[in-house]
């Protein structure tokens, strides 16, 4: 089953920017489709492949930070080709 995941990583520390950049670069280097905007990053793929990958990358990111919030929305469909029609 294809899924779309919307992620917002919010490190609660002064050097937050480097942690966000490193997390996004890791997502970009994966085999999955990644789209970015100023507020969040979306990643798309097969559920059984994408979720273990995200679990590992989130864990690594959390280990590098003191305090962090990650907001994640999962949609059961591939929305990577979405274009507004209005």
C-alpha cells in the first residue's frame, strides 16, 4: 500500500537549523520521493518500506538532540503528484 507522510521536525534548541538540514538531507538521499516546502517535508512510498526507514531516521535524529518535537501525518495514498485545481 502506498502512503504519503508529512513531517515537521522542530528541535527545541539554539542550533536547531543544522538538525533540520541533516534530517532533510537524509530523506533526500533515500530511494523515496521527497517534496519540500517552507513548513514541512513530504515523503512518499510503500508503507512496509517507508515506515521502518522513517523509524530509523527519526531515532537517529532524536539521539543527536536534547529536546525535539516531530509532527507526522500519514495518508493512505500516494499524493506526490497532487496539483491544486483552483
